[in-house]
C-alpha cells in the first residue's frame, strides 16, 4: 500500500493550485484518449464500408424486358 502525502505550502495550508493543475492535466489526457478512441472507431467503420455490388445493375437474363433486378 502506498502512502499519499498531501502537498502543503510554507504556511502549512494545502496547495490546491497543484491539485487543480493535476486535475486539469488528467482531464485533458482523458479527452485526448477519448478522441483517439472515437477516431479509431470511425476509421474502422469507414474501412468496413462496401459499395453496392455490380449484380444490382444486372438485367434479368430470361426476360426481354429491360427491368433491373436485385
């Protein structure tokens, strides 16, 4: 178990500016990690996207009409 020591100023009061700065740094790191995760998710979604296949535009072979079939 690690012992946590509280940062104190010369007069013995707690150094809240240090903890505010540390909290802001951690918040920025969390935002960056979340943004990178979202970007990675978007890229993987784009990589999986496939365009429609050519068979959608094929004409019915046994029919004389020009009806397109799926």
